[in-house]
C-alpha cells in the first residue's frame, strides 16, 4: 500500500503588514476629534462675542472718558490698543480650549486608544498642535480685525482719537493680537499635556498674565526688570502702536513669548513620552 497522500501540503499564508498611520492620517483624526468636541463651538462663539462685543463696550466707555484725561494721558492714548483690549479675558478662553484638546482625552480615557493607534507620541502632539494652531490662528485674526473695525467707530462717535489700518503700526498691532492669541492657545495645549487636567492648566493660564502685576513689589527694582521680559508682557508689546514706556520692541517681544511657548511644548513632549497613559 502506498504511503503517499492525495492531499497537497498547505501553502504558507502571507499576512499583509499592518499599515501604520501617516502624519496626515493623524492630523485628519485630530481634526475630527476637535470639531466634534462639544466644548469647541461653545468656546469659539464665546471668543467671538467677548472679543468683538466686549471690545466695543471698552472702546465706547474709554471714548466717553477721553475728555477727562490729562494732556499727558491724551498724548499716550492708543486707539488701536483700546479696541483690542478684550484680548485679556479672551486669552483665557483660547487657552482653556487648547488645554481641552489634550485633557479631554485623559478625562474620558480615550488617550489609551489614541496612543495605541499612534505610538509615536511626538507625532501625536505635533498633529494636535498643527490642528489647533491653524484654527486658533485663523480665529485670532478674525476676532482681532472684528474688534478693531467695530471699536474704532465707537471712539469716533465720542470724538476720541481713532486709527486706520493704513496708519503706521496699526495693521501690525491688529495682526499681532491674533498671533498672540494663537500663541496662548498653543500654550494651553502644552500645559494641558503637562498637567493632564483642565483645572490645573487653566489655573496656570490665569496666573501667567496676572503675576507681572505683583512683580514690581519685589525689592531693588528686580521685579520691574523681570516684568519687562515676562513672556506674556513681552508678547503683548506687539499690540502697542503708541510706545510710552520704552519697553521691548513689538516683534522681539512677540518672538520672546513664542519662544517661551516652544520651550513649554518641548517639556510637554518630554512628559508625554515618558509617562503612562
């Protein structure tokens, strides 16, 4: 009897290698998560209302008080900055939305699935920064120009000085306001990555612009020197058209601020790389 079999030996099967997500894939995923996040629309609407609406209120109120200013104060009056003053509370809104881009994943536990799908954590953080950076840059420019265009007629209605986009330094200041807000938004993302909690990131965001107000209380003038180069103070210089105190020039000040944001992002990446989800 033959020992040969009539069955052919099974052929080895080949398994297609699992496709790793590209950076474009990660960006698309992060965009989907961002625009479907419940807080996104709420914060964006709040930013528009606060920057334009509150800016109009500030401009109108400041214009009514212009006649009561001293000659020195009238000479230092900066109509462009007045119309952009609402940036101060708005920076906390864009900052907390940036923090939520990361912290919401820790709160819901989604971060484990995200890191399983995108094990290269630097790529993940870069994709989040790109998506939110583009969004907040466009949003910042839109609300800055909106606040300026609404605020200047409020000043003119009370016969206070006004500014036009063609005046020296005005367009730079308005565009700079949008860039400053974009930087704050990315700072919020980095802080959210570092502390992994919305409340903690928001507390730091609130403290950063307020701390310079108490620094001059330090002895021997040390606080004043620190305050001049404080990141948020330096960044705000880009919105000044009338320079009354001889501080940092607009673009170097903004560069110092954005450099600080970059340093915080490096720290955020280092923390994200070594910590468990």
